C-alpha cells in the first residue's frame, strides 16, 4: 500500500435543508449532509469543484470514511495533489442514500427530486460556502449508479457541468433487466 506523508486537506460536513426532497414518497429525510474536501493550503476559494456520485447502496459519506488496506478518497486526493499529479480541487461527497438504497440522481415521483436537490440546492450551498466552482469550473463523476447519474447530468445540463466521468455506469436498463420482467 502506498502511503503519502505530505500535507493533508480537510473534510467539512455541510448540512443542506432541501425543499426539493421534502415531498418524496419514501419519507426519506429532506435534510441531507455533504462532506466537502478542501486540499491542504487552500480554503476552497477559486478552486474547481468536483461532485462524487456513488453507486447504489452507497453514500458520499462512505468515500470519506477510514478504510483498511487502501486509501479513502480524501487520502488519494492528498497524495495526487501533493505529488502534483493533479491540480488542487474541492470535492463534494453528497449523501443521497434512500430507503431503497440510493437513486439514479434524477427527479423521480417515487424516490424524490434528486436532480433538483443536487443542481439547485447542494451546488449553490457548496459553491457559496467554499467560494469554489462556478460556470466552467464544475465536474461530476461517479461509478455504477453514480456513473449513470454523472453522464445523465452532463448530457442534460451541459450549462452546469463542464466535465464528467462515468465509471461502469448502470446503463441499458432495458437490456439488463428486461429478462427479469414478467411476460406480457
């Protein structure tokens, strides 16, 4: 395991009270937390903002937790930024866990208005508090359902997201799950 012994950034926990999620049919909490990583030597001001969307049954908070035998995401960011392999960035890790285990980061009558929450409530809260991101300086990335969310957001909101990365995105639902549907 590679250990980086350089300066470490900070992770702050921000609470966002969501109007968009208040009426979700699952009864999930509308008050959501977002962990925010800021690299060592920075207060966030003027840095690009990345948003991490996790896979189904995960939470952004799991990416900031201690983990055995490997780096968590803030530790990896510290190493990559410290070794000058990537520029300094602020990274937001929103908790979008639901009673069903997660969501696809889109608006849903059943699961909630997650797209609205992320775009119109979480983003402005993080950007205002940390003075980061802004037009042309935002990226979204994710794996599995988070990858689906990242690519969907990028395609639907190119005016908001300047960059996106989809890793093993859950796509082609009609091909994956059609055999599981009952015959008509």
